[in-house]
């Protein structure tokens, strides 16, 4: 059978509608460098995030000691994330990202040195976790606020989808690779991999052009956070995106329940599958997300995706077996990707450049608080009413919150990106 030009054109149209749009990669050298740098860093960081709890467990034998790592990380992430947002609106964003990347590399080197000792100490692991959280809190707002300055305005949705794809790839591949490496060669190898990825990331990030602030280069003031908060308060649609994110993570991100759910399903061997199901769903959604940039009603997709996250999580509570539960969690992960992509598009396209850093700091606060609150909620409810009840209740609360937000914040439901464009400040992306 032969195929003519029409068949070829139809196949190309199908691919363009389904596959991610790689235009930001093609049009901006700086975006390519920044995306690759972030991907390399993410993969290496997951190795360390896997190694630290395992090393603490080996050294202490205490589940409480392992759980305390999250508490050590939360406060620095929130405090320094807010400061990082102010800094991103005052300093050169590329410079902030590069300096913190160098500091994180030094931290990995210290972890490696401690792991190579005959009797590794426990306290450096907590110190490293807290300092790394603070550095990432400073860095992340600058990294996020830099993107609208690296790609054209009409490619921001595609850029957001590619950034989400990066997280999905890391969430699927890195944990399995880290676990295998640690099991075969030991914890020091994981820290060595992380150090190597940081060095490569630094080399890539150093080649990105400077992204200076449009404001006067003076010392940032924490009181400037109020400007970002006041701006957000005047934007009900923006507040709605924060609340939708909080609902999805606080109610329907049940990672704390997975060890117990695996036991409930009589599938302890499948704990890793439960942890990776959401990342698999995100990866599938990202790999088939070419449709995203043709959607203009971004607010509706934020709300509908949160509703789907809730419905899929609640459905997991009724799953009769492992594979049904994995399917539901995979669907929830794909819905999380949709919500993250369109929230990012709203923030990048509609927030003025001089406020993007502080807006990213507020987003980091929500992004850090949501999962932590979700773990507390899920764990407490599961202890009283059981694993299935905790899953079911969280999913239904997320679904109900989405419906309530749709009614309470009509500006978000009506949000149309064609009416909310803010041109980025600075030079055009480099070819």
C-alpha cells in the first residue's frame, strides 16, 4: 500500500496535536541550556533524596528519625522561598541560580565525605537537608521567573509543558536508578552521582545569558513580600490557582499512605510501583500534551484537573486490587500534570515581570505546605478510620474543593489567556 502527501500531512498534523511542542527548545538556546541544566540537577538530587533517608535508617534504625527529615526541610523551604522570591525581583536571576547551584554542589561533596568516613555521623545529614532546602528555596523563584525571559510569549505554555516533562522523567527514572545503585555499591555512590550532575549543571547554567532584574539593583527587603501578596489579593483568578494547587496536594497526594496501602493490598513488593504511579501518569500526560497550547481557557483546566485528581484518588480507595489502584493513581498523576501546566501558564503569561519572583515565592510556600499538610491529614485520618477512608475522604474533599472554587471564584473559571498577556522585560531569546 502506498501513501501519498495527504497521508503524510495527516500524520504530521496528528503528531503535532499529540506530541509536546518543542518550539522553546528550537527557538531559544538559553532555554535549552536552562532546561538541560535543571534536568541534570533534578536527576542527581533524587539520588541524594533517596540516599539520606536510607542512610539515616541504617544509622539509627528509627522511623521517627527518618520522618524528621521532612520537618527539617519544611521551615527553611518556606522562609527562604519567600526571601528567594524577593531576591528574584531584585538580582540577576541567572546569577542567583548559578551561585546556589555551586553551594548545593559543595553540600553534596560534604555528604560524600561524611559517607566515606568509617563511622558516618547522623547530624550532618539533617544539617545538609535543612541547608539544601534553604538553598533550593532561594533558587527556585529565580529559576521559575527566568523562563518568561528566555522564550517568546506565545511559547510559554509549551515551555511549561516541557518543564513538567522534566519532572515526570525524573520521577520515573531516578528513584529506581538510585535504589539500584545504592543496593549494589552503597550510599557514597549516590552522593558521588549527585556531585557529578551538579558540576555538569553548573557548566551548562554558566552559558545562559544574564537575566538582570528590571528594577534598581538594591538590597532586597522582606517587606516587599507585601507587594506580591497585595498584587495576588487583587487577582482572584491568581488566588484561585494557589487554592486549587493546595486542595490537590493537601487532600489528594497520599504518598504517606503508600506503605500501608501496599500492605492492605497484600502487595508489599509493589511499594515502588505505588510511589512511581503518579510520575508515570505525569509522564504519559506530558508525552501526549501537544494539545495544551491550543487551549485558551486555562482557568477551567486548572479547576477540572483538580476535580479529576480528587475523583481518581477517591476511586483508588475502592480499588479491589493492586492494578486497579495503580491505574487510579496514574490517572491522578496525569491530572496533576495538567493542573501544573496551566497554573504555570497563568503565572508566566499574566504576572508582571517585576513581580514574578515574589509570585513564585508564594507558589513555593503553597507547594511546600500542601504535601506536608496532606501527609499529616492522611496519616491522622488513617490512624483513626483506616487507609481506605483516608484515601476516599481526601479525594472527595479535593473534588468538593474544586467545585466550590469554581462557584466562589468565577474569574478563574472564565480566565482566558488571550485577554491576559504581559510582555516579558528584557532581550529576546537567543536563537
